[in-house]
C-alpha cells in the first residue's frame, strides 16, 4: 500500500492520493478535514464496512448505516486521542443480538483501524436499530 501527499493552494492544504488515483483533501487550516478528523472517519468507515458485510452474511435486512464518532484529545502536544465513542444507527429489520455480534466482531477482530488505536485509546461503542422507514436521508 502506498499513498502520495502533495501540497495544494493555500496554507496547510494537502491532497492525498492512493495507488488507484483516488484522492482526499486534508487541511491544517480548516478548509478540509484535518488529519485527526480523517482518522475518526477511517475508524467509522472501516467498522461500518465490517458491520454491513457481517450482517449481510447473517441474512439481516440492513438498509442503511449511520455512525457518529465523538473523541477527546490530550490537552498538550502531541494531542493524541484519549477516548473515542462510536454510535451506530442501523436501519432495517435487524435482530438486536445480530447487530451486537456484528459490531463486536468488527471492533474486536476485523477493523484494523480500531484495533491499531485500541492500544492507546479507550474506544467504546453503542448502537440502536431503527426501522428502514425512519431514514432521515
């Protein structure tokens, strides 16, 4: 795996590009997500992919996933994450025990991002299931 990072117009703005030519913008000047915000997006994305794949294998009718991540950081440099709270909202006809099992498998076995962070960050998670018709868009 390899990425390329290059500065873009403006101060502290960058574009990261992967080997497939796909890119993301990063900014230290709040013009795009910060590197630390992208870490939170990565943990949410990594785990959501796992949860979706696991629930489909369990034949659960998952229609949509929403994830909110709330983190606290150290006061002094380096301002590493101290805690990360992940909240999953799963839409569809999903059994509670299956949702719990899928999230636990992701967080404790499959999600490489959360497993890397877990060594130094207190990560907790909760979930709720909503009927597919309650989707907010």
